[in-house]
C-alpha cells in the first residue's frame, strides 16, 4: 500500500514499515540488490575479475535480444511495415497538415546537413570559439548563412552553413530582419 498524499507518518509507523521490509529481505534473500541483501553486503567494495567481466559480457551478447536473429528479423519486418504505413497510407492521415518547414527540419537530409556542418567546424562555434568540454556544455546550432526561408536551393548546401553557439546564434537576424534582407 502506498503512502497517502498529504498524510504524515509517525516515527512508530515508519519503524514498523522498516522492520517489515527487513524481515521480508531476510526471508527472501534473492528479492533484489537492496542494502540488506546478502549479495550486496558480501560483495561491497569488491571488483569483478577480468575473466568474470568477459563472461558477463559474453552472456549479455548471447542473451541480448538485439543480437538474436529472430529479433533482428522482426525489427526488419517492422521497418518495412512502417514504410508501407507512411503518409496518406497511414490510418491516422489528416491530409498533410504538418508545415513544410517542420517536415524539412525533421528530415534525414536536413539532419545529415546539420551533422556535416558540425563535423566540418569540429563542433566549435565559429564566432566566439566556444566548445563543449567536461564541466562546460555548449549548445550548438547549425546556422544558414543565407536564410533558410529565402534561399530554398541552398538549404542543404554545406557551404551555406556555419556552427554557432546559442548566444552567437541569437544575435543573428531572424523574422522580419530576414525579409528586409530579401527586399534590399
């Protein structure tokens, strides 16, 4: 039974629950890896030998469903089925209401372009030189030098992309400023 919301337990009640749990773990030594479990108590502070680590690794490879040929076959069949049920063939199709901008930005081609820009620039902001390292996370954006909305033919051109951190990317023109560029 779970604890009721807003209900404060007395110390006596907490002790009763604790003792009940300890008794359960003593009666059922294989109940899990809780602190009171014999396995944890006996193995605490020890390390597996390299031989044991290899055995565990091999066992996980053999018993892992991702390496099982039957599972791989089922996954391949599922991929084929999902390809058949895409777009207007899907039962929940609503007539292509997803905006074209969202479709493009979620496409494989766009994601590949973005990754290519990051790799070319070595995941470093090209304006301020910021990059992620241990203890310092920098969020990067692949910025279109010539606007995405205006230069349709340059959307996936790697030379039209540049890696920028969030701070530098926020300083770039957007919205109405882009349309000023278009009509100047």
